């Protein structure tokens, strides 16, 4: 039984391209680049266990011990989520993370879980933090764990976010492409974010800056997808099975097609398409849309 609870939904985020900007201060660290948020996402339920009700007054009781942690109904935890809860003096919370998105495949699941935990714990424990404070807390936790650089700020915004400057709210700067579209995606497996970001990112970041310059000059979805394909190639990140899927989509697209082609999700062995390209090419993709709203609190059934 729980006395108080809150639920948050955070959209998945597919990064089309990026440049890495590490820093000692996680609020300053981050990435520049662009991507697409998804109506497929992560739901985080935070409950205040019985006996910890006084913790909503901020007296510290919520950090006496660690509450339960589950991911899709199985016992498990995400480091960035634990760090967010510790920052909010809510480590004693029971937290359930649920998602249909594959973990480690380029959908920003860890960032979404951290941001969802921040929103829901703030509400359940009545911590009184602002949205920017909560996004900053989740961003710092994600960067500190080395599992992402820009997903959190993008997921907070929703739509087609363009990260002009790295960092948490108050430091970073965001814009966006005003558009919506059907999104298809197929995942071929995981790609370690920590391994890529922990290596030499010089060539990767140069390719990301070039792609961002292109998109800023022409902020439309076709430019986003074309820049994404060029980035994956120039940064030498294109997985063979993803390259094959992109080529298959190109092969079935007609000259007058409204389909915008396919690209690789960063960082994961995942291909995504705006339109019906993957279906037309014979794949059996998951289908959703660009999420317009960004991270938000919902009721227990997921309704806003």
C-alpha cells in the first residue's frame, strides 16, 4: 500500500546527429544536435511507502533505506533514476519504470526514466521544484552516469528538438523544427553509449557540427533526415544492418514520394523512418508519431 503516488510519461527520443561537449560540471556538459521525440516512451510511477508520509515535509525520512525498483515488472534499477531520487531526498520511494522501447538501442530510455522519476517524485513527495530544476536534476544524473548527453532536455521539450547549445536549462539553448510525422523504427540490437562517448569523439563531433549547420540553415524534416544519414556515415557509426535497411527504404521510394527516408538512431543499432518507408521496404516496424507535448505528469492510467 502507498499513501501518495504520482505518474509521469516521458517520450522516447531518437537522436539524428550530435556533437559531444563534456565538462566537469554536469549542468554545463551536454550535446548539440537534433532528433525526434516519440509517442512511444517511458512511464514512471513513484509511490511513497506507508510510514514515510512525513517525508513529504522534507524531513529526510524518505532517504532512510531504498524503496523497491522495477523495470517492466522485473526487479532492477537505473543508476540515473537512483541519483535523481537521492537529489530529491526520495530514495525511499517505490519506483516502477515501464516501457515498450528497447533499452540501449538509441531511444533515450535511461534519460526518460530519470526525468520521469524527477517529475513524479517531486509531485508525490511535494518537493516544490520547478520544471527547469527537475530537468536539470535529471540531466545531471544522466550525464554523471555517462548514459547520455542530450536526451533529457530534448524529451522535456517534445516535438523535433534542436539542441543549439549544450547543458541543462539555464545553460543550454533549444530550438525546434515545427513539424509532425508518422515514425517507424526497427531495432537490431544495443550499442553502448558509454563506449562511444568514452572514446575519441573528435571526428564524431565535427560531423555533428556540420549536420547542425545544415539543419539550422534549412529547419525542415527532409534536411534533418538527410543530415542524419550524412552524420552516421561521416562519424563512422553506421551499423551494417542499419545501412542495409536505409538502402532498402531508398530503393522503394519513388521520385514523387512523400516519404522522408530512413536514418540511424544515435546511439543504437536502430533504423527509424519518417513516413512508411520501412513498411514499404518489407520490414515489420513499430509505429508511432512525433510527440508534441514532451514530458508530463499523467494519471495512473497514463491519461493527461
